[in-house]
C-alpha cells in the first residue's frame, strides 16, 4: 500500500474539542472543509488538541487506486 501522511503541530493554546468537528468560535469552516475534502478522497483526518498545550492535526490518504 502506498499512503501519504502529513502532520502539522503547534505549541499554541490549543482549541476546544468542537473545533475538530468544524465549529469555530470565530465562525470559520476551515477544519470542517478540510475534513470533508479528505473524506471525499477516501482519507482520514485526526485532530488532537489539549488546552493550553497546542494542537496536532494528522492527515492520512492512500494513493489513487488504494483505500485509506
């Protein structure tokens, strides 16, 4: 299997758990949109955030013809 994984991590203040579901206190849809696009392509996204210790977002996708 050929897979692609990308991880983005910061050491900021973190965010509430609902932000991973696409609900932003500022009304944005960035994470929601990203999750929808990745899932439509057969991939997965996972967000781990602990206030005030930062956030980790992991994207996993299989190459064309494979499943995540």
